[in-house]
């Protein structure tokens, strides 16, 4: 089976594992997925992650984070730019998620950043997803 949208697969696996109240979720590794996971960790949406080496591409093991009462910290993960319809934003057009309570993840010419970081650096790019 070929996967046409690995980022969407990452978001779906995290969303499903969070809804099912799993402690961890395993995702096939790639540089882009590692960067998105790094941002999720920095912003406090996941507890931790680490790369598990295997004979193939490796696996990212993500430890999900829950608030009191086992409610997920992540309430929504939405893919914005898709392989069939890419969405780009200039530095002045970067979307605000939930009035600043959520984040959007951008792929820029200098790497993968949150919307806030990209605005500070004066960068625009492809809007990969929004998280709240």
C-alpha cells in the first residue's frame, strides 16, 4: 500500500490514539514528521517522543498527554494543505487558531515552524496543519 499523505497519517494516528485514551502511539518516521512532533512537544501537546531505530525507516514513539480526568490535551488536529490542494500563506496572512489558543504549523524555506515563530522570522510558507 502506498501512502500519498504521510502528514495526514501522522495526525490521524495521534487523533485516534488520543480518542482511544492510549498512552503512546507509534508512527513511521520521516524528517517532516519528526519536526511536527518536535513542535507538538515544544508547545506542550504531547508529553514526549523518541525515535526507535529499526532496519527500515525508524519509528517515532509519541507519549500522549492528558489533562486531569484523562481528557486529551489535543482537542483538534486538522490538516490544511493537502497533496491535491496546497495552501500557502504570506507572513501577513498566517492564520490564527482559536484566537491564539491553538497553533498552526508551517513548512517554510528555513524549516518547519509554528505560525507565531514564522511571523517573528518574517517567513511565509505552506500551512501544514492546525492544532488546538
